[in-house]
C-alpha cells in the first residue's frame, strides 16, 4: 500500500527548499497596448495586487516591428479586455462556421497603465496566470523575458523597468504556433493532443507590489509558502510550514517570520506566537531572521489540537496557513495566506483508495477548460458552474486534464471536497519522429512539472501528480517507434523530489500485451517503451465498445492488467462514448458505430455507460474511475456526431445548457439527491409504435403512465428502471414517471410522437440511425432483432467518395445489413390480421453462386427456401427484393433467417397490413 500523509508541501526541506530545486528556466510573456489604469499606492497594505485585465489593444499578426516601443501607433488595433483569445473553435453542424478562427501563430497585446510612487521602497512584479503558449514580455521597451508553456502562472520582476510614478507600457507577444519541426513551439509540450491550444492572454494579469523584504514571488510561480502535515492524530496534528523569504534590498536586513494557522472562521488555532524560525536549519526556531542571502527558508512546526480533517465531499474542512513578515519594529512587510487541509491518502493495489483510513472509490470525470466563443478565456463563474455539474452528478473526484488549470479550479476542488488528479501536458508523444525526447523538450516538460507542483502544492484536494497521457499512442498510429521511457523516469524522479507526499501517475492507452483503445491490430503496433509501472500508480484510457472491442472486454482487460501488475494500484483514467443531441437510434445495438465520424446517437452513449459502469463497480482493486469527459470540448481534428471541431463525449453539452441522458445515469448511481429522469426526451418523433421506456433513478421502484393511462410500477436496478413493450398511440404521447425517493415524491415527463400507421413497420437492418427513403417512407434503425451481426457494405468510416456502388433504385436501403443466424420479433396490433412483408437483399461479399444460401421462415412457416442472393440478383452488389404474405396472431410476427451455407442476410424489411 502506498500511503501519503498531510496536505501538500515539499518534504525533505533541506534538499528541496534550502537548495535550488531545478535549473532555473527561462520565462516568457506577451504584448499589449492603450488605455490608462491608475494603480493605487500601498494604502497600508504590505502587498498590493492590482488587476491589469482591462484596457488592452490587440493585433493578430506574426510580425509587428517596433510594437514593444512607446512610440508605436496601436490606435488601429482592437480594444479588448483580458482574459482573451483570438481563437474560436467548435460549432453545431457538419461544416466549420465562418466565425471560426483556428489560426495558430502570433498575437500582440499592448497596455498602458500608470502607477503612483510609494513612501516605502517597493518591488514590482508582473503576474500572468496563463498565456497560450509562449509569451515574450516587454515593459517600457525593456525585455523582461520569455515563458514557454500555456498553462502555468509566471511572474517577472519588473522593478528595474517600471516607472513607479508615471505611465507604463506593457507589451506581450503570444505565440501558439502549431508544433512541428522547426516551429517556435517545437520544444514546448504538448506536441499534439485531442484538444486545441488557444492563443492569447487567456487568464488574468496583475501587477504585484511588495516591500524589499517579502515572501518569494519568483519560485516558479509558486506562493513561496509551503505547508505540510508531518503527523495527524486525533488529539493533534503537526504542520511544517516552510517560507521562502527574499531580501531585494541593497543591504542585509532582519525580519520576523510569523506563521499561524486559522480555522474556517478565521480564528487562530496555532501560531509561532510572534517568533520565527532560523533559516539555517529547517525546523529550528529562534529570533529574527537575518536576510544575508538573496533567499532564505524559514520553517516552523505548528500544532493543531483536535484537528478537523478534510474528509472529501463528506466534510471538506479547510484551515488556512498565514505567514506574516515583520520588521524588528513590528511593521508588517508582507503577508501570504494559503489553504490547508489535513488528510491522509493511501493507494492499495488490491483494495483501492483510502482517505483518512476509510475506503473510498474515487468516481468522477475529466474536464477541459474551454467553452464556446470564449475558448480558454473563461471566468471564475464558468469554473464554478463546471464544479456544480460535477457535484450534482455525485462525483467525488476530478481529472483536470490534460494540463494545469486555473487556480480557481483547484480552490473549488478543495472547497467542494473533490479529490483531484493534476497533470502536465505531456500528451501523445515526446518527439516528432518517435525518438527519445530532445534536451530542450525535456527541460520544458520538467519546467511545467515543477510549476504545476509548486503552484498547487498547498491544495489538499490534489492526490496525484500525473506526468504524461498516452505518450505511447503514436506507435499505434504509425510505423514509428515510441521511446518516452527515459523522460518519464526523469519526470517521476523530479516529482518525488518536489513532493514526496503525493503519488505519481500516468495515463496509458496502449500497453504492450493488453488491448489498446485505438482499435489498431495489436500485431501491427510499432515497438515502443514499456511505461506502465514507472509511476507509483497508473491509469488506463480504454474505450471498449466505442473505438474497439465489446463492452464486456473492459473487465477482462482490467483483470489482465491487475494480474500483470499485482503491486501497482490501478485506475481507469478515461472511458467514454460520443453523443449527439440531435442524432438518435431506436436500438443503439442495431448497427456499427463510426467513432470518428457521424452519426453518434445519444442512446449509444447511454448503453455504453450502463455497461461500462457495471464492469467497473465490480472491481474493488480500482482506486478511481474517470469518465471522459464531463463536458464536450473543442478539438479541431474532430468532425463527429452533429458537431464540428468538438469532441462530443461529454455528459454535458459544450455550452453547458444540456445535461445528456447519461449524466442522469451517473447521478442515479452516485448521488443521494433524489433522481428520476425519463430517457430519450430529445428523440421525440418516433419511428416505431412499440418500444421500451427507460428512466434513470435512485428510487427502488418507479411508476409510468402513458396519456394518463397507468402502465404500472417497475423495479429500478443499478439506477435503471425499464418498462418493456410500451405501445404508443398515433400522434402525441405524454409519458409521466413518478417515484417516492425517501421523503421526496419525484416525477418527470416527456412527449413522444408517433406519426406512423398501426401495423406499418419499416426496419433498416444493420443501421444505427434509420433512413427516410427516396419515396419518403421512413425506416427506423435496426430493431426487434435477436442474434446476428450488424454490418455495412463498407466499414462505417469509409469516405463517401470511396464507397462501393450499389445497383439499386435507392442504394441507401441496401448499404447495411444483419448477417448470421437471426430473427426479428416484430410487434403489431393485437388480433388476427394479414400482412405483406417485403425483404430486401444485397450480396456484399460472394463472388459466385452458392456461397450464401439460407431460408426465411415467417411465424414458423418457410417463406423463402434455399435463397441465394447472388443468383437472384444476378451478381454482387446488386439489389433484389422478395415479398410474402402472412397472418399475425397475438400481436407478433416472427421472421427467422436460417443459413444452410454461409451466413443469412437481410438489408431491410417493410411490413404493412393488407
């Protein structure tokens, strides 16, 4: 078992804090313009942070000579505020919107602002919370530096360049050029990924003013204060607080470092009582700290009596660590406050995850950070809404993928009790040619890892530092090798140096010897490094029943992985399926899916998650499961479902206005909030009159009525309530479900319309979405079948221009089929009635007569005997139809296809009363 104690903070202080952590990496920035912002003087505060979000000028252009200079004319540039991105990606429909902007390159920003002189000597720092993806920064024509990496906070000391009593010009050049050999981003992770890297100053910008003696602001964007619980017992908890103190003055100075812990109400529950810790020996306590060096580390161990633990969603209790710097005369020089949550974490390879000694299956979802129009330039309210959805669903964990998110997201995880997986954007590959990572890219990956850990060290919600996602993927998609192992080993070591209190992880797609999620033939996968086992724990990204295999393969694969890695705690870091809100299926198991194309019926996502969760919840060795994804997100490589440039595997729509049906499946299973949700409300115009009605609920039983007629009560199991063979009336149908859930009387309603005629049934065999024929007759998707296999004349991802020509009046009626030994049990109105059945066939494979021969029986009587499609149609890919009359009794027609040579087959069926 891997046990991690405490909240967050570097262990091994003598190594980590008293010595430099890692080679200092070059920083980056951006460009800007116009508008005056007056910045206040200190007004008695030891540290002042002023927003620089308003009044910018922007120009999207690769080369703007002289833009960093004061005399440059930016009057023609666009007036904007930040957060801002020039990119706009993702829209409804099957064509990219003319409003889209997927241009990757350089954008320039300029801002004019004023400052006022302060009485005390001051230091000035420019703080950027996120710039995509490389930032170069100038202040008053002075180049401050470069930061490479789109996701982490960075700061520059602007003291030497700033006019402290006048107007200033801040200029930022942002560069999100597409990574490729020779590009400016060729050594900046990520090199690729199934998400779009937005360009711009997409998070907040601030000017921070401090005294000459202050808590370190240049520690890789970190807070400079790092707290860590070294012991947690019911009677008391000991917390080690390390503070990096900086003297930017010309002379040595002495300061008093006061460390305190406040409870949630702001009451001090532990403090150094006005004392300080000597920086020379971590843990030693004494008088004023002599700042004879540029940076010294002051430590204090504080004891909290009867500590209240951070208990996840049950009780996410937070303390705060407050560090105050004072002069020997008692004047406050600086003050920094950081979150503190007391908890222990443990990962067991056989029993899963434990929070404070109690078993807890982590279940939640991954999130990206983008929205329509806004892209990555989202607000605090946007982030809060995202966590509202996660909590409403009953999630207790989140994977903040595939990069460092805004600080507010980690704060929300702390506050809501959500256990978080945090990661760096090392995605898909470590080089362009499959070779090991180059020196520059490795340095950038290490930089971004250090920034992730130090900037988020104090968040108790974070349980896992992840160093990579699917870096063995490229070997499954090309003939090249994949060699990320050396870099991953270096990153794992670095993470353990920075923070031994947490486990490291990676997400694997394609471990050798286990089925990959890509659908690739495992025999043809190129050689690649073994990566599972490098980190303390591992996650598997698998999509059985979507990209490859069957739903039932999931559990088999996980059990094989558990046997293969008996000492490695395992999670499922991704699983999911696409769902289009406007595309539907009468039976999502009736046809093959094209995972990289269209359509993506919402109903398939439902059964995917029902089956996947059934397999996951039965495996106690899993420490966590993370749905991919909570929200639809932008990806310019996707043209799927009913969207363009969007990955629609989310349980909630891209604009956050619609929770898909599968969202309520998880709420019914994960949440104690009363849930009753009728499934299929967006598929209103129904092709068939007889079908099952489903609801997702955490009730024990639920009742259904149709057009005010009671259809009875059914039991609900594993969140699913099902009413079989409900007969719709012609026209509109009102369905109402009711249930008692505890003391709550829950209800839900939806309307379905059946525009067909009684007894008329048209089935497009092997098809998942149905079809309106050229004669305007509507065929539902494959339905009422028992057995057989759904197929297409061509694989579902075959481009239209490459599809084989079918000789038929209406080729679409013949481009899919059901094959094997199978039957259709078609419900029709009760009573004795004669029907005509028209069956349509095409031979997709045979090249000569006699290769496929079968019988067709209707209600036990042979209607077609020794039928050979090739002979009847006159060759391959030629249509033929046969009709036969029968009498239905007891409301059922049974049409059986029995092969005698090869496999039986049918393309479509039309049934109508005579």
